C-alpha cells in the first residue's frame, strides 16, 4: 500500500470540500488503485489529507494525468503557502469497524527510536487494544525514514473518544502504552479533525 500525506494551512476551509467533491465526481473514476481519502480541517484551519493507493505505481500514474495536475493547481491556491507533501510505502492499517463511519479523527505525528518495534507492538497488542477501546474504529499508520510516523485514529465520535481517554486501561494495554512512550522521541504533535471528510471508491 502507498500513502500520500498533504498538510498546510488554508485561508478558506469551506472551499476545500467543493473541490474534493469535484475530484470524486470527475477524477476518481480514472484513479486506478485509489483506496480512499481522509481529509479534514482543524479549528485553526490546518488542512490535513491522507490519500491511499494500492501501490506507488498507481499513485504516480494518477499524478501524471493532466486533469489531476489541473485539479491540484486549483487546490494549491487554497493554501496560505506551499503545503508539505510526503509519500510512503510503509503503511499499516488496523480495522475494527468501518473507517468511513468515523465522526472524529485524531492525527498523531511523532518520532521513535525504533519504529519497527512500535509496529510489532501494535500488531501483537491489537486484540487487547480493541477490547479496551471500542470507541476506536481503526487506525492508519504511515512510517517515514528516520523513524518518523503519522498515525490516524478513527473514532465513532469525539464524545466517545474523550470518554475512552478517561477510562483506566487494562494492565496489558497499559504496559503496551508505556513501552510505546518509552520509544517516543520528544512530544508528539496532535491534530484534531472535527471538520472531516471520508471518501472511498463506490
């Protein structure tokens, strides 16, 4: 799987969705290998977009289409300055429910001393974490060189997420969280996507 992450501040958040709707109507049918897009705007107008494809070849083929270039040129005008764009083939998806039914997504951006270890911990602890946090529908985890990682956590709602945060984790999950924190470098950055759009092929 391949993922592209786009992030930047927009001066007109309400102009984003009509452009995305146009992409869905006019360009999505020709985007071979496209798996889905999560996009949203924070309260301070930070626009975050995650686009997933089956492979980097599919993503490149989509990017090479003239109509894609024209559409992106229009999208770029909505940013205060050039957005940050990052590509990765290190993508790990956890699904416990329908990600497209999420009402709230939290984005965690951080760095680890051993990202491979973190990925293994997450895979091994999935059953315990699923039992502990039924409010979480799943996650999309994207890794980059230099042990950086971006994790999108899909919640049923923000209310459910905050309630889940207040609960004491089970001993096994608590141990997992403590080990992951021990592998973290510095403090992670979080984005809360309350204005949220979830799109996928029909």
